[in-house]
C-alpha cells in the first residue's frame, strides 16, 4: 500500500501530472446491501499524512467521497485514494457472521440502518 504522504503525492504529480491515484482501493461489489465502503482522499490540503490520515476523523462515506472526488477533478487536484470494505451486519446476507466475528471482523450497519445518504448508484 502506498502510504499517504505529501512527498509521494508531489512526486507522482510531477511525473504524471495532476490526477487521481488509486493508492489502495479494493474493488467495489455491485450490490450496495452487502458491503459498506469507507473512503479517504489524500490531497496537498490534507491536515495530516501517513497512517494518521487513514483514521476515522478523515474517513468518508460513499456520498461524501463522490462529492470530494468531483471537487478534486474540477479543480485539477491530485489525490491518493483509499478505501475499506466492511461486511454489512444483516442476517439476510450469505455471510457466516459467527465465523467473521471469531476472525475479528468489524461490521457496518445493515443498509436499512445506515444513516448515510445514498449515492446515484445506490451506495451509502
């Protein structure tokens, strides 16, 4: 994983021009009811760097991520993108929650209990 750093972002931008770099992004399952995705967008304006950035205070839901990503693109800002995928805690899903709990997984709320706004693609 490429750690969020101002130096790395500056070097990538110098080599490739302003763009969005997928620093550590897992693929997104097309069913928004199965997983919750949290996002981080690291730019030259981020308040901290390193692993301190990849923490809850800077985490975005999918809706906020899309808004910030749009802003970066419209303003020609380079950014490093990260995401995290969590299983939604919903017993109608085909997950073995007992096993996942034993393995130490953290769960997101079920889609219906998730208070985040819905994106145009149906994600929260």
